C-alpha cells in the first residue's frame, strides 16, 4: 500500500471557479468542444418565482445526471426584469446569488454554460418597436451591466446570450423589415458594448446573438453578418436559432389548415394512421435549413438553442410505439445534421411529465426518464449507447469506523476488466462522520482518505488518491488513469487491459461515520462515460473496518438517520439536533431557491450569524444590525445538506435551527 496517511486540508469553499483574467479563446474554439446541450427549461426564466411552473430549484445532483448522460453544454434561460426594481432597474442581489449557485453547479462539473435573458413578460422580445426602443435599450444596458459585472471573473466556459426569441410579435415575415432589424441590432449593440465595458474576462468572453424570432429560415432570409453588432474583439460572437418544425414538434390539436404530425422520418410513416403522417419537415427539410444557415453564416459558430418534440403519450399501442420511434429519429437526425453544419443542438426540457412533455431528466430525482431520446442523441455523436437499466438511483451506504490508524475496503467485484480504454474514473460520494474518535476516547484530530485500488499482472497492487475529502456534501471525485510506472496521485494499473481486482480503499485515523457511493463512472478521452456501478444490489464484499454495507435510494440519503452526525462538541451535550429547534417561536428560518430567509424578533443592536454543517465546519459568518422588533435577512448558500443556523446577540442565543438545503 503506497500511503497510509494524508493531511486533510480544509476547503475554503465547496465550489471552484476560474478567476484568471486572460484573453479568452475564440468562439469557434469553444464551440468545437461542445457535445450536446440541455436546457433548464421552465425554471430560472419563470417571472418572479422559479417554482411557479412546477419545477424545483436545480441541484448539483440534477446537473451531475445531465453530465453523466453525455451533455456538456447547459443553457440557463433566466428572467431578470421581473426580479428588478422597476424604478432603479437594480436586480435583487438574492436573485443574482441564486443564479450563481446554478451556474456554479455546471462550471464545477466542467460544463459549458449559456446564460441568457429570456422572455420574462416579453419586455424585449415583444418590443421591437420604435416607441419601445428607448425603454428597452435602457433596460438592456442596466441589466447586462449588472449581470456582466457579477460574473466577470468566470472563464470561457460561461457565455452570455443577449435575448431569447426577439420579434415574436412580428409573425408576418414581411413585417420584419429593415427598420425592425435595425432596432434588434441596436439591442444587441448595447448588449455587446455593455458586457465588454465591464472588462476582465468579459473583454473577450463569447457572446451569443439571436436571429429574428430565432427562426432559422427567417434568419437566413433577412439577416447577414453585416447585421451583427460591432465588437471590439474579433471572433467572439455566436449565432443562435431555435428549431421546432411545428406540426410534428408542437402542434397539439388539428386546425382548419392541417393536422398534427405524430410520426417523422424515413421508415416511420404509419400505414394505419395516414392522417397524421408528415408531408414536410423531415430529413430533407432539416438538411436544407441547416446547410442554408451554414452557407450564409460561414465561419460563425452556431447553437440551436432550443429543439424538442412533444411526447404524445395519449397515443396507445402501435401508434405510440411508432411515435416514440419517430421522436428518437428526429432528435438523432437534428443533432447529427447540426454538427455537420457547425450547429450544436440544445434540447428543451420542460420538467413536466404528463402528455405533450419534452422532459428527458426528472427534476426532483435526477433520473433520466427518456433514455430513448438520450441514446438517440448519443448515437448521433458516435457515443456508446447507455443501458437504460443504469439509472444511478441507488447509493451504496458504507458504515465505517477506525479508532486508530487503519483502513476499510469495499471490493467492487471486478474480474478481467479492461481499463485501458479509459482516461479517468469519477466517483460520486457523500462523506459524513466524526473525526475525533479514538481507542482511548480522547478528543483529537482525525481524517479520512479515499483511494481506488487495482490489482493486476500477478496481483500487483496499484492505487490512486481521489483527492481532498469534502464532508457533508455530494462531491464528484476524479482520479486520472495512466500507463507505465506507478505515479503519485494517478491510478496506474500494472496491466490495464486485464484488471482482476478493483476496490474503494479508505485510510483514516479517528474517524467514524458513513460514506454514500452514488455511482462510479469510467470516462473515455472523447467524454463518453460508462457507468459501471449504480449499486443496484448489496453484493459488494467489504474488509477492514467497514462495519456494514447497505443499498439505499439516493433520495433517502438526506433523511437517513446515520447520515446525521452529532454536534455536542459545538453546543454542549444536549445539542444533538435531530429536528429543528427554535428558541423563539416568533423567529424562524426558511429556504427558497438556495437562499436562507430569516425572520428575527430582537432588541436593537448587532447580532452575529453563524452557519455550520453538522460536523461543525463554518460555512458562513456575518454580523447584522437589528432593529427593535421584527427583522429580516437573506443569505445565499452555496452548499447542500443540513446546516445549523445560529444567531447570537452578545451572550444571548436568539435562534438555533437545523434546516435542510437539499432542494
């Protein structure tokens, strides 16, 4: 065994963002790294309340599932106008903090992000009118000034999009004349100028503009590169269109001029339901639309910011089967044809699971609910098709204790496995426990260190360290695979083509607690991910100080009794919080969209707020000024899990409460 001890370095924050202020890469260089994209639809763009349309606040678990499915580009449609003071146009700080939480979930997962300004009542996109121009220009400048300043230190993985579907009131193509196009161009010019003026990484950040109505045919017909805004730096603009051939993708009821198309693509026309076969909008149409765009805007990287086709689950039998096959064919063809024409497809996801939904991933559980569509898109990019049975819904719960310096081991049951095709291994885990647990019962510093182990080539032992352990939060741990001689920090199997033993190895001192393993992914150089373990059974052998293994549902982790650790070292022997404790019934804490909302009854003066996790790590501290009587405050939290909030004024504790930030 190559190492028995490690130094546990405390993390300053659970998220990491690149803060370099260098010249960021050109737009095409960034677009070349896109695989396929996914929209957090019907959520952050909901006017005034992100949960109003039925979706919860996004979680790290959700974003991890999106990445595991093969997506590496996430579009975050966002509302701004409805979260701003209409007199000053100042965006609420709590809303900026909430958006940042979601952006960080994606960036921390090494994903690309498009943050846009969405419909939000139509303040921009329904106002390409001379009489509205001055008002819209002012809002465009003030809003993007705040957004750009707030996110200016992020690297090239974050991109801004200046609008959504501008000009939706101009349904007649003839009404989209040069005057209307000039108004749209003025909105984009202010967007670009304002972002660039904030400096830092924004001086070279990739910015995305939208074709009129984001209609690809209309964009090709009436827009040209000369209609793009002027930029102080070359090659930093992308173009966005959307793609919804209406009768197949959106039309729900028959109209006087036609009927919905239930079927799509070569070989997918019905012989019994001919009324709902398409007569336009299929492969040849896709090819023509995309090639026309690519020819017109040659050299400009583009995204199809939204594609989708409603799922008509009211159909039955063979009709439903053929319809679902048609949807998969549509998604596959659009993704593939897009890539061939410098367009990356970003699918729209509604979160709704009823009839006419476009949902691929369940917002609450993070489960993929439409493997047929996901695998169709993966096929289009020549990715490995994923077994729909691998849903990563189960966690392996490991009860582990090591009073003195020792180890624990979970044998993952590998025999004759080829590791040579992979570049890294990713483990999603949650670690919780006490780090002051020794044989003499004396309080002292403890740690836990996690490694992955292989044995091959006559049972030669090799291991790689997963890195710093984060407590009381889900974290994706990654170890790089390498070949040759043993290398510090990397996992170098002695014979990568024929691994006979694979295990999770824990080294620790004075640790007692619980480890939850959600999944283990093997990652290829092209980004393809093979999820070899979703822990659907409890047949994994254990050794060392592993006391018990059990398989539980991932969604049960937050409520698991052994997941909660004691806090008596923080607040005294009687302060083991198994439920919320309010010292004043008139004072309370609640959570919405990752923001702690506090209401405090107090005397006038200064109070100190401390937020800790259940192992005692301080997550946030600040002083607040209190008036006599009722007071309110908001704190944006960039963590998940149970936290202890304590508010103290001098020696008097005003409130101590355990609250869950699992969304």
